[in-house]
C-alpha cells in the first residue's frame, strides 16, 4: 500500500484466515490489518484500537470480491485523511 502524498510504502503480509474463510493481511511493522468486515467489506483495521482506519474509495462493499480490491483506498488518522494505492506485488 503506497501513500500518494509522499510515496511511503506499507507492506502487508498474508496471514491465516480468522475462520470466516476470507484471507487477511497484517502490516509488516504494526498490528494493523487488511481484512473483511461484515458491514464494511474490505478495510484497514487497527487491532489495538479496534478501529476502522481505511477502506476502498471507489468500490462498494457489495461489489468487492474475495480479495482486497486494488486501486484507491482512503484512510483517517485523527483529523487527517490520506489517499493510498493498493497493489499486490510479487508472487
């Protein structure tokens, strides 16, 4: 996930499913996840704060597939919002 304002890159690594059948991804340096939530679809979730931090910008939850959608995501941290580009890399 790359922040468009400054190019910062955050790596998320695959983790075993939480039992709901959906993949999930943990940020390499923090307890922050990309995971599927029933009411919101794919989100960035802060496990420590139990808080939604970000979500896809252009794809409604009902239109999201089995993996997090690539493309534009937005987040909120306090009074600030950020725009990111999610892309899967490697193999």
